[in-house]
C-alpha cells in the first residue's frame, strides 16, 4: 500500500515537472534550430541554461529585499506601489539578473561569432530562468498552472530574451568593429527594453482584471508576434561579426 501511494505521488510529481519543463525546452530547440550559420555547442547552451537558473535564485533575493523596502516606503494597493513593484522591483531584478549571467557566460565566448548568436544566448538564459520559476509554480499550484504558464509566462520570458538578445548581438558586433560607445548603448538597450516589456506584462496581468483580461491577451499576442518576426528576420539576415 505504501509503495503504491509513493509511486503514485512520484509519478504525479514527474508529470508536473515534465509539464513545467517541456514548453521551455521546446522553445529552446526552436530558437537553436533557426541558427543558419553555425550551431552553438551543447556545452555552451547548458552553461547558459544553468546561468538562467542561477539568475532566478539571485532575482528571488533581490525581489525579497526590494519588496521589503517598497512595503516600508509606499502604501499598498496604490498605482504608485504597483508601478514600482512591477517595473522596478520585479522587472529590474529579473532582467538584470539574467543579463549578469548572460554576459558572464557568453560575452567572451569564441562561439559568439554572429549577431543571431546573441538571440540564442539571451533566450536560453531567459528560458533557464523560466524553467526554474515554472517548476516552482507548478509544484505549488498544480497542473492547471502548468498549462496556463505554458502559453503565457514561458513564451513571455522567451520574448524578453529575444529583445535582449537582438541588442546584445548588436553590442557584440559594435565591440568587434571598434565602436565601444555604440556597443555600450546597445548593452543598455538590451537591459532597458526587456525591463519595460516585463514590467508592462506583469502590470497588465495583475491590474487589468476588471477588463476581463483582454488588454493582457492583446499585449501578449503583439509581444509574441513581434518576437516571432524578430527571430525570423535576424536569423535570415545573420552574418559573421568577427
């Protein structure tokens, strides 16, 4: 009897973990296969995924500290509180943490030879973050949460990674071409744009419930479509930058 209950429990948990992991892995494979010039090594891809997982842990600490400061300084349930929470505490913590590990693991990599590589690296890091975050949510809230996050949060993180990666790839190109000022500007944009998108995503998802979620669905649809177009365009126009 104990063995049967234990086996059932383990099987259910494995199903939950699979439901949390499969959407992220699917998107990783899609982005990786779109590389026309040179496929990146599995070793580097795994390093980036691990970096994304560590970035989720770092962001968790930063968000706890930021939330504590915000709770002490601003009244809850106000517009100002929500704006600071989602655009500053959450978006800055999560996207900057991803960027730290992205740059640490890929900026000086000998495999970073084309602009599209920047997209791959950023998306893999973002999906490593999303993968760990998704497992945590699914283990706490169950299979229904996995289904919802499979079509919202995980693709959302992938989209933030696409925008980060496009500018990150430009930054590496300008650095290689001896244009440090342009490289720094692109690195700044590779952080700023995903932060703004992430903050908008969370803010609309949380505060626009009275509209029936239509604003959120419209924003997500536009975000997904633009990201899909960007991936295709950067992949088709990809060139070596070394």
